[in-house]
C-alpha cells in the first residue's frame, strides 16, 4: 500500500508540474521558454543553450530564474485549486 501511495504521489506531482509548465509556457516568449526547456528540462549545458539560441549565458540563467519562479507560483495556484 505504501509503494502504491508513493507512486501515486509521484505521478500527481509530475502531472502538477507539467500543467504548471504548460500554463507558464503561454505567458512567456518563445525564446525564453526555449532557454528554460533546453537548460532545465533537457539539461543542456548553459553554454550550449546560449550558442544554439544566439544569446548570452546570462540570458539563459535569467530565463531559468524567471520561468522557475513563475512555475512555482503556478504550482501553488493549482494546488490551491485542488487540481
């Protein structure tokens, strides 16, 4: 029973995070989301993201910080709604 509950909780958190990311994706520019996606979700090195997208490494870190903050806020909002 404990294993089942743990698996359920992990799936719940995963789905909650995916929903939050999808909602935030619509709020930010394509370029910022691409930086976040490649750096955070796909775990590319910051230098590779910057080179691929033609931005500075600083821009990659700023996008990560900004979008992560929005995702955390969205997760809290979804949790409050009981989603």
